[in-house]
C-alpha cells in the first residue's frame, strides 16, 4: 500500500486525529507542545491553535464545535482561543491525567485516564502504577465511571457493529472487548481479544466499513494493524515511523487512512537517522472508513 508523508509536522506526541466531513478537514493534537492542528487536504492549508494546558484528545460536536480534553478537564472549543470548562475528571486523583478520548455512537465522550507521565516542562516521567480508569461524559457535563478495571495507559475506543467496545491497555499490550449497557454505558463481559502481538504496543484506533479495527502500533511497532472484532490480525501496514499513535479515515470518500506519530522520548541520534518521526502520514488502503461520531 502506498504511504505518503503529508506533513513533516515533527509532533512530539501527535494524537487523537479526526476527520471533519462538514469542513473536509483533519484535526489532531500535539500533547506535549499543547497545540491543536488542522489540515485541509484539498487546499493544503494548515492551522494551529495553542491550548492552555497539555492537550490530550479532541472530538467533534453536533453543533459544529469540538470537545477537547486537557490534562484534567474536558472543555468545549469553537475553533478559537477559548476553552470552556465542561467537566473535571478525577479531581481527587492529582497524579492522574486524561489520555484517550473519543465520541461514542451514543453521542457521549468516552475518556480514559492514566498516571501522569509528563513533567511540567514536558519531559518524560516514569509510570509506576496502573491507575487509569474509563469514563463517559454526556453533553450536560455529567461524568460516570463505566468500569472498575484499572489500566496502565488507556487507549483506543472503537464500537463494534454488534455494540461492544474495543479498548486497549498500552502497557499490557492488550486489546479488550466489553459488552456495553445501553443505559449509562456500564461495561461488562470483559474479553482479551489480542495479547502480546509482537509489533510494538497498541495505541489509537479507528474502524472501517467492514467492521475491522485499524490499530496503531506504538513504541517501535512502525505499523498499523487491521484487526477483526475477534482479535484476528488480518494485515499489517508498514509505516516510515516507529511510533504511529492515532488514525482516522478521511477524504470525501473516506478512503484515505491518516496517521499521526510521535517523537517523545527519542534521542537526537535516532532523530538524525529517522528525521520524520512525528509526521502526519496518509495511506491508500483500498478500504473505506466510517464517519466520526459527534458529541451532544
């Protein structure tokens, strides 16, 4: 499959990429640099906005704005310089931060937490415990925990065609499947569907129209794996970066897979040899994606 480097963005931690089918633009974040990025594939126009704290995720809203996760807060954002507080997650757990956030088919924002691995100056901080949890936030700012399970690094929220949630723990190198209660979103019937796959570790994911999950394999994985809802790896797409982080299908026909990447923790010698770490890439997969859910 043809892989193209779209922008040599040099994102420290590019993440949470989404396709806005109304504007025909991509949006994604750089956690460490505290920035939101956009890109219009038709005009090649790029825009960048500064965030008031480490930014952890972004999703689209039904009213054409966005929902943005910061270090501890979920905020409403209208593509300007203002971030309106919506909800605080785990206020009594100061050592945790937000990580993955994705709008579900129910219109709620599903977010995960983890032990904070970023110092105030943006340098890495060791994770010493699995303290992450999964939450669901509705449009009125109400937040509920959907599981008592603990995670090292929460990643991936993909809903299968039969209503189950696929999620990941990066530190455990595992993808899980849960049954989702249609009232309130409580999770049950946890199953491990993929464990110890030998290409890096699982990060962000998206879904195609055939129900397969496209999972970025971070920490040296250098690929995106196409995985069935049962955990069978159908194919592996090689990438010219070692830490792909998040992906989404975009373009007017939803046939291009866009992939963000990171260069966090990499030393200068590695970056001299592999200067395009942190780039935005596009893959002509031959498959079609599904529209991004919207919050509200």
